């Protein structure tokens, strides 16, 4: 096993829906990351209590099993870079080699963590001076890196407005709403002249009071999202980050480009995306 791979312990688990859950794990003392980055988590069935219970095998029986069957997948980190634990947000993929095992996590289970962080969906990719508006557009578990950024005080210091548009299929899949609604008080209060957070929930498959209902690309193209935020998407004043379903990312990227915004290259430009699917 690589020197970069460490064992971490599951500390808690939250089930949002039958196919959507989040969990926290212990954080290795030496592990550092930047808000917005992702890591590779590994699972081995023999390390999970559920596997032991279902198989009827003892710890001794499985202690040497499946050592060559570790399965790794990329997961964005929800936690602040300064948190003592690491939090992740996961969807269950039917018959998925990884999440079909991960969905049975119990407190005390062990996972593997590759301690090399990956990804460039970070605010550091933008050159100074920064524009005044930051737009964070997410679907599903793509919310994770943006929650990490919003728990970093520097984000609140660097911008005047932060628009978080978060889309899910149903109200029950719109996770972390209470946490989002507390961010301004919890983090903005710690900064002099903090950014104003504008949260825009979107639910596409059922009517929900206060939520928009269309897909992000359409909401951008017809101006509904900008009207709800009360802010224009100006090429000179705006940064936009996208994370979530690949179709959403591709379609929204094209919608933004049609509105005059440009992809971020070498620190310049408006639009940044993460591609780890």
C-alpha cells in the first residue's frame, strides 16, 4: 500500500434519502488541503461491519481477505480546511462497486484515504484583484466543495456577494439547507465587511415554496436566476464555479459562454469547473 494511503475511522453518518448520505471520518494530523479540492477514498468490504455481519465471518476469518480489492473513488471535501474531521457527501449508485459498499457504513468502520489532495476548483486559481461577485452553481453532491469554501473566512473577505444556487430533484434531496442558512451568521460575523450570501434553492421535480423549478442553464438564459439574486453576470465583476452532474456542468458552461462569460485559463476568465467523474 502506498505511503500516501492512511486508514481513517468513520465518526458519524447522516442519511438524507435512501440514495443520499453524508459521513465524517477522522482526519490524519498531517493531512492538508485547500477548500474546493477532492481526495480519493478507498473501501474494502472486509473492513466494514456490515460485511462481517452479513457474511457471518469473524474478524480472524477476514483479516487477510480482499487486501488486493481496495476500490477508490474521488470525493470532494465538505469540511473547512481547519476542521478536525473530514466530511463527505455521497450518492448511492445502484450496483456501483464503490457506493454499494459505502452505503452500509457504520460508525467505527475503517476507510482508506489517499492524503494527496487533487483538483483546481479553488479560489486560488483566480488572479488578484478579485471581482466582487462569486457564483457557486451546484447540483446534488456537487454542493460539497462549495460548502468547504463557505467555511473558509477568506471567501467572505474576498467578495462582496456570494450567490449559491443549489439544485436537486426533490425537497428531501436538498440537503444541508439548515447549514447553508446559518453560514452568514457563523462565518460572515467573523469578518469585517463580509460578503452577502444569497442562497437560491432549486427543486426540479416537485413544486416547493420559495424554490425555483427549472434547470440551471434555462434559469440563466432567461434571466430568472440573475433576477432572483439581484445581481447581473458581468464579465468584469463575476467569478462562476460549477460542480455536479456532468450534463449540468456542460450545459451550464455553454449557457454562461453564450451570455459573454469566458472559461478560466491561467488565472484569467470567469468560469471554473471540476471534472473528476
